[in-house]
């Protein structure tokens, strides 16, 4: 007598009551905008203050670009890597 | 409110077309200055009354086989409860936040839809103060539950995700603090405000412009352009309905992610 073939559990069915938060990661993507604004504004602002203080002109662009890079890195680190 | 004539409609004495401006959104109905009763204020109160009446009326005699009203209420409630609160905050903690998220969603949705529903036709959220007030509620909630759960010091420490190289900790901490305390609430309020404000201004331009071209301009081409403007106004009104729903959903979704972040071990 042959064993009845074991069917794989169907992906659909009643939702698991302990499923956690299945859509949290996906919804977190909306937060990326806030990070991408924070970086250039914060470090651009620091650059502006340094420029005012030291009488230079290159800290603003450096701050904006550096802040953007930091923001991108953070977004990648938070949402783009498996921790 | 209903019979409010748009101040931007062209005057009959041929004064030319006046484009709608931001000033058109300030519409005091009674009194002026800081204690004025304005049109958005009245619309907001109207929406609260309507929502309360509708929710009570459709759920007071809840039946196993729901009627149309109960079906709609349960559909919206289920969408927020399961689709937003449970799926994002998680099965363990979500229930106590459902009332907040549901109230936020319904309030914003009805007020947004008022932007195109005659005879109200005023999106309350196009006055920045109202999105700011709603954002403040969310802001207090997610910081409060986060600080209450782990304490003030650990709350700040947890802002930075673990596993980063050590030298980058300080700049990332600054970045996270700015994001959590300034950029997040700012974008939350501005996104809702900007979408409603810009959408309504766009409709104003096409409708008042179409009216001017059709009735106050000379020449068949101008009148044809007026018809085109009305067609655009119709298309954009449909589009605006979509945006209004979407923005109410996004606001609720983001509020849920902020709460979920405060409840998670790492943000």
C-alpha cells in the first residue's frame, strides 16, 4: 500500500494568531523619507554654522553631501540589510 | 458656508481673471483674528458630528447579517484593525491602539472627502494647524510609550540600530534624534497638509479658470479651452478622491509604524 502523497501546507488559510507583524518592514519604507530629509538638513545646518563661525564657504556643501551620504547609509543599513 | 461665493470668481465688470491664492483658504465666517469661527472649524465640527452619528447609528443594532451601513462601518474598521494596526504593530500589543488609529483614519478621511463633496467642498486639512494638532497626538503617544517602556536613557540609546561601526555612532545618533523628534512629525503633518492644499488649489484653478474662460472671455477658442478646463477639473476631482483616501491611509499607517517602532526592542 503506497503512502498517500504528503501535500505541502497551503500558503493560504486562517491567519496565524501569533503571526507577529507581517507588514511592519514594508510599512517602514515610508520612514525613509524622514531620514533622507534629516541628514542633509542637520549636517548642512552644522556646515552653515561652521561657515558663519570660521568665515569659510565649503562646509555647507560638504555638510549637505555628507549628510545625504549618511542618510543613505542609514536607510540601507536599517532596511536594506538582514540583521 | 454653503452659499459661500468664491472670492476668486471673476468680477462681472471685466476685472480680469484673478488666480486663486493661499488667502482664499482663510475664510472666517464669524468674527476675525485668533477667535474667529472659520469655515474649516465649522467643517471639522460637522465632520465629528456626522462621524459620531454614523458610527452609532450603524453599530447600535449590530446584526449577525449586517445591513449596508453596518457592512461599511465593519469594512473600514476591519481594514484599520487588521490591515494597519495588527499587521504593523503586531498581534501582542495592537488592540489598545486600534481606537486611536481608527479615529485618526475616519476623521482624516471624512475631512479629506469633504474637499470634493458638495456642498461642503473644503478640505479641512488644507489649514496647517489641523494636521499639526493630529500629529501632536501621534507624537506624544509614540514617545510616551517608548520612554515608558525602557526609560529615557535607553530610549535614546535604542534610537541607533545595533551593529554599526563604533566611530559612526555619534553622527547617526544626531541623525536619529533629528529624525525622531523633528523630521518625522514635520513630514507627517506637511504631507497631509500639502496634498490637501495643493489638490484643492489645483481644482480651484481649473474650475474658476474654466468658468472665466467660458463665460467672461471672447472668442470660440477661449470658450473651447474653458470646456477643456472643466474636463480637467472633473478628471482631477476623481484623482483627488484617490489622493484623499490615500493620504488618510498613509497618515494612519505612519502613526502605526511610529508606535510599532516604540514598542520594538530596536527602532
